[in-house]
């Protein structure tokens, strides 16, 4: 057990390390499927440094996602093979632990039933994701050939993904590249961090505007790789966390917003079936645009 989790309850520690919900872990504990140094324990048992936790099972897989027409889907481009949607902040992309329904996928299935047969049945049509509190553009595959081609294009870094972020401070250089590996944080396993042994990650940035009250900058970021929380982690690593990002040191007095100021503003890719160039842009949502208006 990592030193950072010493003193934590077994149910909370396992949930943090696996991403399962507390209730899922508690059910496993009750079944005797979670051992500490070879012995079954109560869910409230607190861990000590150096103890070995064994998992003899895992939660049952969730049922396949179902169509939910109450989830609004904002479409910016569509044809028989792909759809580009504008995701609002606060909407989870696909069902998972803690979010069994009410996700973008549930809304997509109501509008495009054929998605159920495309890609992973647990997240049909999904080839990349946005964090729950990040707004902006997402491309979804509507056909099996499009799914395969988009997965390959993303792996080859052939899909251009551009973001706008408001960050604390003024950057030393108006443009640059953050090239630093990202992996699971050792001190806080539910978060990511720049660390040795992490996966290669590159983010190019360019300053678009600077403000002095408070001292913040509007930065354009382009992903060259697609790691979890990549932009948020990289900007924090260079001393300029995203404004409003409580998880990565961006929640500060002087400018308070209830979500990270991070928006997926543009997507560009070769159409996965026809090869035709596709580019879609999405303006800032109102809650972010008003922040910039106040700064100006």
C-alpha cells in the first residue's frame, strides 16, 4: 500500500486506486474479495504503510448503455459515418463508475441507434473523450469503418485538437511545447502528474491574450498526444494552472469560476471514409465568454 494511503479506510483506498465506486468496493469487502495481508477485513478497516492489499474479484460489469432522449445532443457536423458534437461542461461522456446513465452516450443512442453496434459496447462510437467539466468538440464514429479509421488517426496524432485555456500568470515565452511524461500521481492516485515512468505527452501552446487584473493569460493549446488531463497537468507543471481547476492548483481568489476554464475549440481531421478534410470550430460557451468580457 503506498505511503500516501496509510490511515485511509480500505473501501476508500481501493476506490481511489481502481476508480470503482465506494459502494462497489464495499460489496466486494462484504463478499470477502478484498484481503489485507491475506485476511478479510471490515470496510472501515484503516490501512497501515506496507500492508499488502489483494483483490480477488471486481464489480460486475455494468449493463449496456441505453438510449435517453432527455440528454440533449448538440450536433455541429454529421454524415453517415461521423458526427461532431459540442459537449457542455458537466456532462460525462460515457457511463462508468459513479455515472451509470445520463451521459452523452445515452443521448447519442437516442438520436443515432446504430451507434450500439459501433466500437466498444460500453461506450459505443466513442474514440476520444473530454473531461466532465471541459466543454467543446468531440468526434464520434457512426460506422464500424469510421471507428477503426478514427482510432488509427488518433493513435498516429493525425487528428488536430485545439483548446482554449485561461491560466494564471504571464508565460515567459509567447509560444512553446511542454514535453513531459504523464502518469498516475503517486501522492494522489485519483489525479495525474508529470512524473518519471509516465507515458509520453506533448502539448504545444501559444499565448493569445494577457490580462493584468488579475494576472492571467488566454492560451491556445494543441494536443500532440492525448493523455488523461494532459493540458491541465502540463500547464500546472510549468507554473500556470488553468483558472478554476481545483484539482490542479487553479482555484484561487481573485477570479472564481465553478469549472476549469478549458474548452475544446476546434477539431480537424481527414474524413475516415472519404478522406475529405473536415474542420469544426466551437466558440466559447457563455459562462466562459463572460469571464473574458469582465477581464477586458
